[in-house]
């Protein structure tokens, strides 16, 4: 893994850091190369119970590297088409891994959250934002369409009408608006961001791992199912989880009026 992405672990919590702070953590080929194995490593590690995704420095991610785009724009159109499609297909591997990994994923966002950065945040399960965060799609400004699953996740989070407004108009909006439309879960003062993210990560890490993982999957799969299919999936999941030790502990702790001690 190159230094454009850093992966660290503290106990059951892993932190993936986009590490191009001098360039607002914009996405280039080296970062794509690093994101794919980093996401795969977390997904495959049963000792990791939560992943936090963040940007180094003052910003989360300001989208793609426009300087890279400018260099590629001198190529013939057919070469450009093939090259950019391959690049986007590669980074989509990391996006899908993040969305599908069993662990809950928390985006810690501050400063610029734009373009692919917005899509990456939306691929995470929860998002905690500082009050200085600002958001924009940014694709229309360079005459291109969204990537990173942006046209899939955004309408599912904020609704089709709002998603079209964000993507077609490309207007910048702040953390308060992002909270009001449900794009982020919480907004806190910048000075409190680390503590807020740590608290959420710890709550997830201390929770019933299998139940949280199954809940994530049920919610993410729900929009592709009929009501009858989803009800059956819930019944199967409830039955399976009732056979675990965490269920027994959860019921006992509730009746004994004490905090549960779920398996580690």
C-alpha cells in the first residue's frame, strides 16, 4: 500500500485515512491503487469491528484530481474514454467493498466533501460531520457524470428530487443543510469531531457484532426486495441471531438491568 492511503488499527477499530492533505485528499491513480487493498484487508479481518474513513488535514476529500484529468485530456478521445472507464471501474471495487463489508463504516468528515468524496461518504453507513464541512457534487462543472455510486446512494439517502437538485445544479451547501436532508447523522463543532466519532465507533465496537452486521445487510438489501421478500429475510435473520450467545446475553442483561457483555 502506498502512502496516499493509511490504514491503522486501535483494538477493534480500524481507521482508513485519505492522505493527500496538501491536495485536499483528491483522488488520483495512486490513491485508487491503495484504496482497493485497504478496503479488502478490513473486510477480511474478523478482528476489526468498525471502520472509520477520514481525510488527513483540514478536508475529507474534494473529488478527483483535476490536474490528472487535464493531463489525460490531451489524449485522443477513444483512448481517454477507455482510460477513464478503467480508472472508475477500479475505484468502484473499493466503493463496493466498503458498502458490502460486514463491519459498520463511519465517515468522519470535515472541510471539503465533493465529487467522489461525497460518493465515498455516502458509501459509508454513518457520517459524522464537523460544522465547517461543506458539500458539493461538482460533476457538472467539468462536464461529466457522477461516479463512486453517487447516482445510486444519493437518491436512496435524500430522495430522488433532492438528489437531482444536488447533482444537476452542483450547488455547494453546508453541514446544517446536510443534516436537515439526512445526508449526515450528526454535526458537531470541529473541536468535538474526534470525540464524537470515537464515541460512535466505540458504541459500534462494543455492540453485538453479528447482529449489527446483519442489520447493515438487511437495510442495504431492502430497496432491491419486495415487502414479502424483506419480511422473509428479517424472519430468517431473527431466527439465526436468536441462536447466538449474544442474544442470550442481551436478554439476560435486559432482565437483570445491567449493561450487556457481548462477545469480543
